[in-house]
C-alpha cells in the first residue's frame, strides 16, 4: 500500500489538469501577446485562470498576476512593495518560509530595519508583542497564513487591523501558500493588500504561482521585459501552467468546506492514534490549525531514520519544510516555539490532502508504531 502524507511539500496533480493541460499544449500553443487567433486562444486560457482564482478570493481578475511559483510571488510582494513605498521598517514572524526570510535578510543587509515577531509555544504569534512592535513608519508587514511545518494559523485580520490603525499606508502581505485550497477565505476577510499563492500545493502543476495585488496598492516590478501583465511581471506567460493552476483552483474550491471537514476528521484520527499508541511524544501542532498538517516529535528517535523506514513501507512523510530540508541544524520554526533540540531531532510532519482516506491513515499508524518502537530500541543500544 502506498500512502502519501507529504502534501505540504507538493501534491499529486488532478487527472483533469493533466488531461486538459496536455490537450492545450497540443492545440493552444500560441503566444498570448500575439494578435491573431492562436494568440487570442492562448490569452483565453490565462483569462480563465484569472477569473477562477479571483472568484475564490472575491477579488477582481485584474488584481491577479502570475509568477513562477510561491517563492517568486513572495519576492515580488516584498521587494516590489518596498521599492514603491517609503519606509525602512519591516515586520515579519519568526517562523516564516525561507522565501520570505531570505528576501528580508537581503533587504536587511541593504539598510532596512527588519524585526521578527515572536511566537508563543503553540507557534502562533504573540499579538500583544506584535501590537507594540508596529510603528507609524512600518512600511510592510509580511506574515504566513498557515505555517508550513506546524499548521498553525496566524490571526491575520487582527494583524492587519493593528497595522492600518498605526499606519494606514502600511502594506500587509500574506503568504497563503499553505492555506489556499484547504479552507475558504477572502482577501477582504484577512485584510490583505498582497497574497501569495502556489499551484503545486493544490494539485496543480509546479512552476506556477500568483500574487494578488489589491487595486491602488503601490508596488513596483522586480524584473523587466516586454510589458506583459501591466508591466508588473513581464515575460511571456507560462500559458499551460497558468491554465492548469486555474483548473486546479476550480477543482480545489469545489465543495471546499466538505473537504476541509473530511481532512480535519482524518487529522484528528491520526493525532489520536499517535497519542493513544505511542508514548513519549509531543504534538507541535496547535488547536488553531489548518486541516491538513500534523507535526509530532517522537522522543528517542531520529526523524531521518523514521522517514526512510516508513518509506520502505510505502508511507511518505517529511521531517519538516521541503524547502529547507537540505539545510543543517534544527528546525528554526520549532526552535522559535521553545521545543527541545532532542525532540526536534525526532520530528515528523504529516500532511494530508482531499484524496487521503481513513484506510491510509490506519495503515500509516500501524507502520509508524512499529517504526518508532524499532528505532527507539536501536537508539538505546
């Protein structure tokens, strides 16, 4: 049996995406900037994706700009906002994705004042500390919606309200890569001026992302070229990838509340199964969490050994963020939460999708129980 529980790293594409993208690659191969029929046909595929994604966020299609993925969308949002707005003070959380933290490190080296909002032991930001950190000259606040390692959900609406009360012109950017397609939300509800999205997290193709830019938000391009996408993100569009993103968006939004409920039930099944059958563990995912991520530390084990042992049984999980898995040292996310290093060394992340079944969860639990028991016995020798 094969059980894929690494959906926060990437997802299997919808069959419909594969089939329709394949057909479009054969038939709709024109350049969307061309004025002839082939160009217009390609442009229609982009228009479809814009309309589909904008509808899910309850925004206008002209507020959606396509990128090469979530990383570029984060870079575009942060560097573009900084270029177009006056101010040197930037706030972010201590547990952001490397796409955000690395960009801010780059800006910090160039004179910007970057401060990290501390998180509580549950991985959610300390809202009181944040309120004190926001200043009248805070030009940008960038925060993730859902933490990619723990599934913690940040209080975005409150964060936006606090920023706007102290600086009405401050820009609020949300990295919604791990939230989009997992549960419903709108741009207005979270108070975002900019929202980063990624296709391959919602069963769409890799190499495609999007940035929502609220009308009248000041932002500058960070790459330059032929003037596509209102000169904000030039370059010939990845037509078929964008089309696949649009298809994936439509499919992931269909019956989204029922899918969320199903994933939450399976996540609880997994969590309770671990708590009931495996001693000496620490659940790092808080109650206020996304429906698809569970982060657990197993005392007296090594996560890499557990991961590869589970792999031999056909169960695929991760030891943390796929984007930082090759970096040495313990998870900075868990370290920021105060988790002991010895526990961090034995941490696994399980991430579900709408295709996950109860049978798969039960099989994974059986394999996990045997793997942890065997690994602990070996570690004691």
